């Protein structure tokens, strides 16, 4: 008996310790079973208390009366599936007649408290079926990306964890250009670094413009095909990219040769329609601190600024089909930066806002998309750098946080994949000079020359 008591105390203590120090492990060991039991056992009463039940139908009432049975109870939505996940539970419900998805969404905070879960979000899967995604703990506190992510589609990079435990992907083919805003020290550069690390193993040319003297992107230079660290080089680089874009369009034109015999599906209108051996490599242009490109003090600089913005607007308007994608980061990106900015912003479909200090900055990201998202971006606490609000493919928005990839980790990943940095003739002049002597760490990578 004492042996049993001691074991029990030890297990409870271990569970308590895990829950406090390692909520993710606690969830996978104890939490998930307890929560699934809790949801199963309390389901009917919680749904009733959250006013998500419907009165019995007429025929059931009539049947009860006819057979002299007690009046049947109110009925909650039927559970189609209860699936445990790495971070929580997914509950799929079939709504009863008269209920709608909005009822469930409006009750999600009540459900969260009643089931003692950390977060509950709901979405409609199809008419009459709603999915509740519940998380068991704060998944954004210590971001751990799942070991397995969906990498089946090219140019789709898992970059952050969503609040509901899902993975946020940066899908360049669905959303070619993106804007990331945030106050200083809010986590923009870390987000961008994650993107670079995610893109490094893919067949893609990386082009960087970092007017903060290159402190963020130059350490990753071995994986980059072109880099600029000041406005003058940035202008030349962007204009060279516009030339590269024209060349790519020539390749697509040459391949089109549309005749009556060519099936519709084979007419090439962008690089992804070209056969693989002809396809130009896609280019991702990363711009950190974009406002630096739009500021000027003298007349000369103003001319340069106008040319830079024009080149960016052209890339944003025409780049997608040529496989040129823009990834722009900045603190603010509004009309006060001068003409052309709002036009450029309108082309940047993907929006992400880290913590911002005022509503107008958040509005630059979401004002024209969702007022709720503006509010959510302002409410991000200062002690959670990296937490951001992002628009998602469904037109809604979600809170995300990228894993904290240190510069060292990103440098190692980039060095490991340095041989994948393609050589683009149009951008040859901007290819960063790679250090001649590989460091000890670099010589571990397969690209380094064998020096033994
Ligand atoms: N996803 C994250 N998780 C944890 N800490 C982060 C995260 N992103 C940023 N940080 C912290 O915030 C600091 C500032 O981030 P940084 O990306 O340089 O901000 P910004 O570029 O917006 O000025 C980083 O040094 C890092 O310590
Ligand atoms: Mg930064």
C-alpha cells in the first residue's frame, strides 16, 4: 500500500513539475488524456450551459407524449470526431437545425473556460459542420515547430506557429508579395531570418537589401545571390532585377508558341508552366527596414528614391509571373513616406504585423482588411517579441510566433546550403564576396573543398 502511495505521489509531482516547466511534454504525457476525458464527460452539460443546445424536435415531443415518457432533454451538437493533437484537441461537431457557426464562435471563450483549455477557436468546415480547435497550453510561449511539416509544394515555407497549434506557411505561389510591419525590437528581423533559413534548402535565388549597413543579412551572405547594404547599391540592384524580369518574360514568350495544337493547360503564362529544364530559378527579394529606401535629404537623393520606389512597384506589379517575390519589412509603411508607397503597399498581399505602438501603424497592415486584426496587433505585449498577427488564406487572421532562430543557427543553415545559391547573370555584380578561407564550421558542410 505504501509503495502504491509513494508511486502516486511521485507521478502527481512529476505531472505538476512538467506542467509548470514543460507544458508541451505535460500535454503529451498526461494532459491530452485528462482533457479528452474532461471534454467527453462534461460535453452535454457544458454545451447546455453555453447555450449551444436546441430544444427537442416536434416529433420527439409528440413521440414522448404518445408513449407517456418524460419530455426529452435539449440536445447539443453531435460530436463527429474528437482528435488529440500535439498541442490540443480538435473537436468536429455537426450542428443541430437552427444553430449556426457564429453561435459556436461567439461561445468559444465560454467553452475555453468550461473545458479548462488554454484557447478555443472555431471555423466552419462545410455547411452544418464546425471544427473547434482547442489548445492545452500557451503554444506561443516557447515555440516548437512540429518535426514534420507539409513540404510537398514548392515555395511554401513553414515559418511560424499559429496560436491554435497549426503551422503558418509563407506560400510564395499563393501570396507572392508580403509586408511585415512592427516597431523596433518587435521581431521582424528574426521572422525574416526564419524565412531565409526556411528558403535556404530550396531551389531559389535570395536577394537581400539591408540598409542597416547589412548587419542582418550580410552574415547570411553565402546563400545569397545578390546583396545591397546602401541606397545606391539598392537602386542598381533593383534596376538589374527589373532587367532580369524582362529576360524571364522573354523566355516565357519564346516558350509559348501558341498554336491551335497546344492544349490550354500547356500554354505557359508564368515560370511554373515552363518545363523544368527551361524554368528560370525563382527569386525572393528580402528588404529589411524599407523606410530607408524611401527617405531623402537632398534633391539628388530624392531622384534616387523615386527610381527605387518605381523599380519596387514594377517588381510588385509584374514580378509574380516571372517568379520574383517581394518580402518587405519595415516599421511603418504609409503615405508619409511619399508618393508611390500606397501603390506599392496595395500590391503586397500578405500582411504580418508584429507589435506596433499606435493604431495607425497597425492600420497600414490591416486597416483595409480587418479592424479586429488592427486591435489584436496593438494588444501584443512588449515582453513577447516575435508574436505577430497575420492575415491567412481564408481572409481571417491569426496570431503567430516564429521560433527564435539565432543568427548563428541561420548562418550555419545558409553555409550548409551555400552551393544552392544560383548565379544570376543579371545580378552578377551584386554577388557578395564570399570569404576565401572557410571557417571550421563551414568545412563540415558538403560544399567546402576537401582540405585534408
Ligand atoms: N520569435 C521570437 N521568439 C523569441 N524572441 C524573439 C523572437 N523574435 C525576436 N525575438 C527577440 O527580440 C529581439 C528583437 O528582434 P528583432 O527581430 O531584431 O526585432 P526588429 O527587427 O523588429 O527590430 C531579438 O533579439 C530576440 O531576442
Ligand atoms: Mg530589424
